[in-house]
C-alpha cells in the first residue's frame, strides 16, 4: 500500500506527496480522491495489475495493427 499526503487540489487536479519517497509527487484527477479528502490528509493508494484489461487491450492493438497492414 502506498501512502501520500494531499499537498494541494487546484482546478480538478490533486498533487500528492508520496510518503517516504523524498518529496516525489504524483498528480491525478481530484475526482479519484476519496469523498471529503482535503489538503493535508493522508490517503492510501493501491496499484494492482489487471490481467483481463491487459489482454483485451493487447487484442485490440493487435487487431488494429493487422487492419493497418492490409491497407
């Protein structure tokens, strides 16, 4: 689990400072923050692989490449 401090929220964009990462930041749409999250709050983030979505995306890319080769 990744922890981060909400540094600021401005015009729909949230800037988070990663805890224990020497000032590294990430930005993301503020709509992805939990309801009620505000500047100074600590939030937990989770990043997980999505094998089904990966497989679907790869199949779509392969189909597009194949279609373009036939042009």
